């Protein structure tokens, strides 16, 4: 029940989460159409991991904002690290797509 509340809140309040959901809808649709087996599973799993990373980043940002709304170098670093985690996860999905498409050639 709490997990669904977290998903709902992220959907309603986080434009970046909604963007990643739509990107994953497109990615999953293309993967189902073009791929099969392990490649399909990898693309779908990495898409879910991108969403998980975005949710963790959202949680981190909210906790940092709860602690203090003052400008802080440590708060900036924490938020940037969370964002970097999302970027690395998305990059891994991109690399998987490159190799999956290369295998189709």
C-alpha cells in the first residue's frame, strides 16, 4: 500500500518521473516489437531500474529539502549524486539498446 502511494505521489508531483515512465513505454514497445529473449528481458529490466533510480532520487531530494531549505554545498552534492545515479542507470539502458540494435544488423 505504501509503495503504491509512493508511485502515485511521484507520478503526480514529479515531471521527471512521468518523463521516464513515458520513455519506458516507448522503449518497452520497441523492445517487444524488435527483440526477444535475453535482450528483451535486459531492456525491460533496465527500464524498471531507471524508474527505481528516479524514485530513490526523488526520495533523497525530499529528505534533503525536509532537513533544510537553506543553500548548502552538502545538500547540492547529495542531490547531484542522486541525479547522477539516474543518469548512469539511463546510460546503461542506452548502452544495452545500442548493443541490442547492433545485433539486429
